[in-house]
C-alpha cells in the first residue's frame, strides 16, 4: 500500500508525532500545554496528537504536575515498553550485554568470559540471555541488538577483519554470521571505537559537534571519525584503523594487514608506555589485569594505565619525562589525522589515555599545536561507564525509534 505523499495531512501528522516523541525523550514527562508550547501546536491539536499516540501505545500517562496552585496537569511520557533493544560488547577476554527500554534506561545486564562453550558466538548468546533474564524478558521481546566488535566490519561482505586477537582469531572473519545464528534476533554490527564515538555524540563530549575524531587507547589503538554528524566507515569498514598508520620514529611495517601491526600502534600503544617507562627507570606496577587467552592486550593496557596514573599524580622527574615523551608519541599520529580531517574536536578516550588525565592531555595539546596545521580542542571522553556498550545501545535505540515512532503508516 502506498503511503501518504509529501505535504499531505498524514505526513504532517507523522512529523508532529515524531517531534512530540523526541521532546518527551529529551525532557521527560510533559503536559499537553507544554508540548503545545514547544511544538507550536494549538491545545486542541496537541490533545489530538497525545490521544493518537496514547492509542498507539507510544505514550502513557506519567502522573500530574506539582508545585503550582490549582489542580496539577496530566503528564505524558514515552511508553518504555513500546520497544526494547540490546547492546553487546565483544572483547578478547569478556562479552558484556545490556538491555534497554525505549527511553534508554538499562533494565538488565550480564557479563561472561569470551572463551567457553560455543566460542565467542555461544558466549554472546549466554550474555544476552543473562541480560534478558535480569530484565524479566525473552529474545522475542527485542526489537534489535547491536554488537560492538573489535576490528573492521565490512558491510559489503559481512566479513570481520583485523580481529585476530579474539579467541580462535583465525575464524574471526565469520564471527558476524555466527553471532546472527546464535542470537536469533535482528542484529547490527559496528566497530567498538565507532560505538564509543556514538555514545559521546549522543550523550557526552561531542554533543553539538558535527566533525570530530575520537582516539581510543586501551588494549589497542584506534580512532573513530565523524564527519557532517555521521560516522565515516570507509569502503571496507576500516576507517579509523590508525594503529596501522606509518609514523616517524618507527620502521615501516610491510604487509601490515597480515602482520596485524603498524607504526602508530608501536609508537603510542600501551606497549610503548611500558617501554618508555622502563627506559626512564620506572618500575612496572604489579600485574593486576586479566589472565588467560586473549588477555595479553588487556594486561598491557592495565600496566600502561597504572604507570600513567602514577605519573599524572606526581608529574616531576622521570614521571614528567614519561608524560612528555608519551605526549609526543600521541601527537605524532594525531597530527596526521588533523592535517587530513581538520576536525572541530578530538576526544581522547580509553583506559590508557584516561589514566594520564589533564596532565597528559595538556602536553598532547601543546605538542599538537606545534606539529599540526590547525589545533582542534582536545577533551576527555565524558561517557565514563562502558562507553562502547552504551554506544551499542544508542545505535540500537536510534534504529528502533525510527521504526516505532513512524506513525505515517499506522
């Protein structure tokens, strides 16, 4: 059946419906009068709109207003149960799943080791079922799931690249297909650093910015690029694999895709922090990270973070030397990104750079001003709790809301 055409009453109603629903998401429960004021609709039109959305199950009564003389006005909010979504974060050592309602509130979560029965796909199913159980839901209640994957997901072919550090990494290329079969829900895939950028764009430091770069430094070094408000993934999904970037100070890595390493990763990854500290006579911290298959990168990141945290707390002597040398390493690769992309903002995120705090960030900012043709502002990520998982939920919510809030065909 053909839907209503542009400018018809049906389209205008649908546009008003979506505007009202977005306002309810942004502001929380609102009265009919407040919705009318914010949308510019008359009171009768706002009343008809709310009645229509309530009948469709998209809004529910949410109490009455208080604090003013006279009877309180009835408040309306988005119906949380109109759709539920899930996000999963797959890392070499663990898989974390969370379930959120349509308002974005997390209603259940679960975490399992990445290794176990059925491999990563089987463990992802366990994590998802655990989160659903915690929420009192089943897989049939989910509108969509988005899975964060390390490496590059090629949307043309469905193949995952540069994820050999996952358990049974030789088979990682087929992981998206295995995940779809194991989960049996509508599913989307995205690079983990890209999803950290989605979280910052929707909830954190990048709100109001259309052009920014997020540099993630944890168990690996990667970047997300947002241009014109949209993620730039590249032809094969590999945009942002900056660990492969050739940089001064490191030999050229030939056959980089096969080797799985590159100059910027060697210059500024977690291992570089440990090596720089050793060269300055700074003892490594006691091993405190995860052990077992796939944990090497996480353990090294934990060691690097501990070294930088200690240096930032006492930025003098050898500690100051570590911060300065590492700032130069980070700025070397960032200068190339800035020269090509000229972003408004660069977000430094991930456990390693987070540990250096403002002391490291200020040094990187100063170095970047010397090395790059422009000097974007450097800021820390502000989504502090599981930014990758939060980005997966936000991505799933964006799709679910577009589907559920489209009233033009009801």
